């Protein structure tokens, strides 16, 4: 059995003679995920290629300092996280699609996001505590990325794309003037853990898209995936959201998603409704509605 020579197991509190089995769960350039089965426990090990300190390692430190619940973290280095293995955990399990309809799930998710956003507001309002490694998701929206996305998706001749090139920076500036918080930015049941027993608690994990933004941007990201009655339970438990945040997020989030899609090797299925917004006038309507409040 190969013991992964690039990983210093001793720094994670594991000796190689304890390891019974290693299973590769995910293999991406610069990012590997393994199941490490030891004599008395099973872990998930996330490893990130040196030399830079992995962003996700920094996020775990940040959330721990802020008191935001995460999956149990047993050890870490600058390039590795040793985490709870949900398949063998007695406390947590990976969410299933059906959980996104469960009322209790909606409440538990709202509690986690409320905690995240409250902690984020407190942390980001003081320049001394604002993490240097975090950036706003709207930072990805600029003239260069808009031009590249327009060419890649063949929408550069659409009138709304010229409108976006002319006015997106003013919308972005207005968005960044709003109170900012932490944004998870990638909600899906595949990234959700819930407790096996009541009372139900939830933790969202995998922080490779973690950034800053307004609370509404995360709220929108969650409600897109939830179904009734979990949807209504989440909305009620989370509480009201800002109209100003919504009006600015609505066009910017579509433009941002189109930019992300344009970088993929093929056109992902989820981008089709967004391209339809370009063609049917919905994106222009959202932009002009946001421009009216500037």
C-alpha cells in the first residue's frame, strides 16, 4: 500500500503503521481527497499542493475563531485537513436529496447561515480583523472577464452585454458599499452534513468558494436548492432580507455565473437558464431595475 509520501502523517497525529487502508475519493490538480482508514477510526484527508497555505485551511481556522460550526477537524497543517468521515460518523451524515424537503433541515440550515453571517459582519467591519486572504465574489466581475465571457459564450453582440460592460462597475461599487459578510457561495446537498439524531443540526462544508458578499447573496444561493416545506422553514427561521441587496445581487449574480461558466471546458447545463435571461430580456430588466436605485 502506498502511504502518500507527499503527506507528513506524523504532523497530523498519525503513524504509518496505524494506517490500514487509503482510498482516493477525489483527484484534482493540486487538490486530493482521501479516506484514511486506521485501526480504530476512519478520516477524510484533504491535501492541497504546496507552497501556498491552502485557502480552505485558513477558512477552518477563521470559522473556529468565530465560533461557526464546522465538521470535526482532528488535525491540520498548512496543506492538509484531517476531518470527520461522514460515512462512519456516529454524529453526522451526508445529506440526501430528500433532506432538502425536510422542515427541520430548513431550520437547521438557517441557523448555520445566520451564525455565519452574524460572525462575518462582526469580523469584516473592523479592518484589523478582516482576513487578508478573503475577497468579494464580485471582484471577479470586471471589464476583462466580461469581454472574455462574452466571447466564450458567444453573447458579446447581445445589447445587454454592452449594457453590462458600461454599467456593471457602478452596480458593483454600490454592492460593495453595502454591509459585507462571509459568503459560502456554493450551497448543495452534496456539501451539507446533518446530525443523525434530533435536534437536527446542519453544517455546510467544502470551502473552496468561500468569499465575502452580502447576506442576500448566500440566501439566494440556498433558496434556489431547497424545496417546500424546507424552503418556507428556512425563510422564516432566517428572517427578512434586504431589498437593496436583492436588487443589486440579481443582475450581478447572473453576470458572475456567466463568467464562471465561460471558464469551463464545455458549457455546463446550469448555465442554460442564464443564457436565456440574456436572450429574453430578463438580465436587462434586472440591470435597469438595479440602475434605478443608484
